[in-house]
């Protein structure tokens, strides 16, 4: 029992910070940014959460060219924005998703359409409070009631108006995706379920599905209003104890079963269990090309709804 509890505590600590813990290292030279492309940074003051954070907007290559002045683009919102584009900002693992390099290469290879990718920074010490709609009774049994049920409002009332107001976005469910990992995967899945007419695509990496004693999984049965495509992935080495590992993967399989019961199949729902992968940015970076190709590879432009 002590071994299992220790494994749970370790997994919960990784989930709370979003990735693998880095080893302490001697002081080094200032980090050189690894971000690439046309990356715009905004500061958003949130009235919903009472704090501020950076919103990082990666524009497609050629966005400002005269030939594209009237072109609009679908948008993918990725949580834990500090870890999305720049390893220097990933203060726990010092590893990034490489979303900038990956998206630009996939677009250049014509595997996905040009996208605006938005990294939404987490709120530091308030990350778990903002991302979790239900308490994490397993990883943090003494936590206060979280505020994650407000997260979809934060996205739709504060983040998305900022992006739509400054850039040529294609709006509406057919043109909008959301994704994240760990607790960010939880927040993304919750937003996908709470705002199914806003978010059409979900990229859910290593979600901590035990929160609320599995309530988020129960929220998917039955499904009424549904997103267009969902990609869910998990690593076979995200927990060292085999009992815990199987329990975590079992939650992912139950989530898959609920979506299949609602009519999803291999064309619009994909589960990836990568046997040798851990709970790390490196794993999420590795799976990103396949996730984006699955979600957006056959995307077709859909005009935004009238009046928006």
C-alpha cells in the first residue's frame, strides 16, 4: 500500500506542474530562446480569475503578405503556453512541445492547413485551481474547491475575444480546437464538453482522469452535443507501479468507450497508448505531429456563423 501511495503522490506532483521534474543544476548562461516564426505576445488581465498572464500567438508563415491580407485561419488553443513554443520558459522540465516548428513543418508539407496557434499561459501557483473542475482527491486530498468550472468562460469570454479581435481568425466550432496535457488535458477536455458548440477539436495528452473520483469520465456518458474530432494519448510509463499504471490507462479506455458509444469511430476519435512514454513534454512533443495530422489533416474551411 505504501508503494502505491508513493506512486500516486509522485504522479500527482508531475500532474500539478505539468511535466517531469528537472534535476537541480549549477547556474548556467542565460537561456537562448527556442521560439521560431512570427510569435506575438499579449498580456491578458483576467477578471474571471483575478490575475494576468501571457497569451502567445503564433501566426502562419505569410500571414502579413499582401496576397493573404483577406485570408482567415482556423485556431488551435494550447494550454500551459510557457511549454508550447520556448524551452526557456518551461521552468520545470526545460523542454517544450515544439509546436512552432512542428506546425510550420506540417503546413509546409501540406499535411495540415495553415493554423493560428495560441499558447495560453498557466497561472503559476494557481494552475491546479484554474484547470481542475473537480477536486483531485487522490493527488491532493486537502485542496480547496477548484475553480476549473470557470475555465471555459475564461477561454470564451477573455482569451478568444483577444485573439479574434487582433487577428484574422475563422471562428465557430468547425474552425476551433483546444488542447493540453496533464491537468491542462483535464481543462481542455472539460472545455470541450462544456462548450461543444465552440470547440470542434480536442487534443488531450496524459489527462489526470481520476479527478472527482472519475467524474470527468462520467461526464462523457452519455454525450449529446459533440466535438468533431478528439485525440487522446497516454504513456505506458507515466506511473512506475503496474497497478496504478493499469488504472490510469483504464480511465483512458473507458473515456474511449464512452465516445464510441456516442457514435465516434476511428475517423473522428483516436486513442494512442505509447508503451515507453512517460509524463513529459518530450512525449507530448513526439506525439504532436500525429495528433495534429489526425485532427486537422482533412480540415475544410467552414464560414463562421452569421452575426459573430
